[in-house]
């Protein structure tokens, strides 16, 4: 058996694997950044939704109290 050619082939393959892992890490870091920005946007939208819900409930409660003649 020719071990030298097999070892060279394995070393070459390992270099390709190392490059692929580096590229995957870069992609994962980019995805992490996108996920963080999406979390911030979701938090902002959740706050808006909560504010709108509170204002709608207050408006509805006022409308009901006015129709009953409470004020």
C-alpha cells in the first residue's frame, strides 16, 4: 500500500473541511446577527400591540360607561 499518497489525500481533504467549517461559522454569525435584529423588532411590535390593546380597552370601557350614563 502507498501510504504517502493516502496521507496527502487525507491532508487535502482536511484542509477543505477546515475551510468549510470557517465558512459555516461566518454564516452562523450572520444568522445570529439577523436573529438579534428580529428579536428587537418583535419586541418593538409587541410594545406597540400592548399599547394599542390598552387604548382600545380604555376606549371601549369609556364608550360603555357613557352609554350607561355613568358620566
